[in-house]
């Protein structure tokens, strides 16, 4: 793969000397959905699939960017001193935004660069291809320009770029999981304080299976921002009785006592999901650490039901996939990501993997007319430069 990417870089930019290669994973959230921007807990992990970047510095101020995934768009070019969101640049607005936020925060770049990206994350699947390219850009900038910057700071600047430059009001979970991921471990992250702990994901004779609905959904065009507004209204009304700054600080008992303050029934349901989901996430990690995989799986199932009934972000395709997974004996299954399409994550016994994928796939196609893609995934490390030995020997 890496030799091919080097060749691709040469064919696009006519030279492949002084290049560096980087990899930034996708992420999947095992449990804790739509809690991140509400100051709650999440439990994500980095994946083995993600975004590759091949890059080198230029002698002028130009940025020249190319994606193997969107070859028809050609090389997208802009100037380091004029970085603006351009709808015609589509995917390239993500790395442009990262560059701009690095510069705004005092990280100096003495020239432009040229970069070729290649992503192995299914586009629009909800496995965070946007945050993956943001962190690939971040680690690239650090290396090319010798920047003194921590991974935590790169995570924060990548989130800012998506919020302010791209205009998607995402929480910090995606960037954090992708930047700070560790092989075979997931992280319990408090999205308000950024305190986190790693937990080994030991499933013994089972595996994580991602199923892609192949119903694309653009985060900007979804009801994501609407849900945020509903939660903010609910929080404001609960603050009449509670001294809190986020829904994630509210216990289930406090919610049940003061939910009458939320005058809009829909807002009340949204807050209920967030507060119960936050507690589910904390409980699920404890069960995993105790080796109780079945208990963890049950909380995954409860998470999906709450996302379906109280937060209303699943939709027919995700529901069909999850219900088929339950019927086929998955230890646990739920939608993952923002919803409205995208993917499910399931825990499946290894001896049942082949029949599980076949049967769930058949049920899904019969009920929706769509064909799902399945990935048996491994948990990998976070965004990083690839070593010279990898580049010389291939991956």
C-alpha cells in the first residue's frame, strides 16, 4: 500500500523526494452516543482503517492537495495566506481549516506543502472520516514544520477547525479518540474535563463487527445541530433548580426529580437520553473491566433503544440492522455515530461470524433494498507518522 501511495504521489506531483507518510485512524464509539457535546462520557476506540497522507514541503506559499478517493476533483490549490471555506473544494476544506487554526494559534509555517490523501474509511459511514483527515493533517504539519505541539492541542485545534471553519458543531470525541487511540484499548472520556482512562477490550471468543448501512448521511445536513439546540433548551430549564453546566453533570435521580421543569415534551426526551446514556456508559465500562461481556452487550442494546425512541436519530436502516443482529444472536448491537444512516457496531461470537454476516446481510437487503458492508475490525493506535522502515518495506 505505502509503495503504491508513493507512486501515486509521484504521478500527481512529479516528484517523491523528501516526502513523509502519516496515518490517522477512523474511530468507532462502543457506547455513549450524543453525550460528548453534552459534557458526558463516551467510550470510543481507534480503528485499523483510516486516512493516509503523503506530503512534502514546497518552496512557495501554495497548498496543493489531492485525494485518491476523489480523483475526479484533481489537485485543489490555495494559498497559505488566503484560507477560506470554499464549497467547491469540498473535502479539502477540512485540512485547510486545520492549517488556518494552527496559524491562528501561533504555529508558524514558513512555506506551503503538497499532500496526497487516501482514506480507507467508507465515506459518509459515520466512522469519522472528517476527524481522521483533520488529525492526519495535524501530525503532518507538526512534522513538516517542526512544530512544538502536543497531541491534546492538535485534537483541540482539529475540533475547532470543524466547528468554526467547516461549520459542523461536533463535540470533541472523534478527534480525541483518533489522536489518543491505543491498540486493543478503548477510552472512557469525560468530554467536559477531558479526563480519560484506557480499558483493554478483551472479548475472548468474540469480535467487533461494524455494519455499514450504505445510506450516506452528511453531518452538516442532518438533524445534529437541531438535537444540540434541544439539549441546550432542556439544560437551561433544569438549571432553574440545579447548579450544573451540562446535562452530563446531572444524575438520573436529579433528572427524574426535576424533569417537570422541561416544558417541551420533545426536549424532555432528548435530555432523558443523554442523562441515562451517560450512566449506561459508565456502567458498561465497569462491566467490561470485570469481564462481563454479556452485561456490556445488554447496555449496548439499551443504548440503541434510547437512541431510537428518546433521541430519534436511528431511522429505518439502522433499526433493521440492529434488530437483525439481535435476532441472529449478537451479544450486543447498536447504532454508532451521529445516526440518520451510517453504521452499527456489534459484538459477535467468532464461531458465528460468517453465518451472522450472511444472515444479517440478507435480512437487511430484503427489508430495505440496500446492501450492507461488514467489517470485522481491530482496535489500533492513534494518528502518527509512519516510520521509514514501513515506507521502504511497504505495509
